[in-house]
C-alpha cells in the first residue's frame, strides 16, 4: 500500500505527539486521530487478504490500535510496515480461534 508523503508526515507528527505526552486525555486524542488517519490500512488488508471475512473489521482495528500503542519510533521498520504487520497478526489470530 502506497502512502502519500502528506499522510506519512501527518502520521509522524501525530505519533510524536502521542508518544511524548503524559496527559491521558491528550494521549487518547492523538490515538483517535492516528486510528482515523490509518483506518484505510484495515480496509486494505481485509479487502486484499481476507475478502470473505468482512466481519473482522473490529479485529483489524484492534490490530491498528495495538500497533500504535506499541510502536517505537527508533525501530528498524516503518510505522506503516509495523501497522500492517499487527493488523495481519490480529486477523490471523482471530481466524485461527474461529477454526477451533
């Protein structure tokens, strides 16, 4: 999935604000903004990789939130790669639990 430079820049700004604030309300505000700015990742993964599992949107959003909360800016991978990986992991976990 290709990101525009503008969106990548906005993600960087929001993530830096999210990770630097100690105020709970501010942190929640930036978390919501990051989720809203990156919901297209969830749609992309569901559409491309899980076309028969439209009911997994909640799990995809959970993966997005987990990625935002756990991402460290000095990691070797980009924020976008980390988000996509976490969304896929969350969806795979849900799919495996449904098979049991």
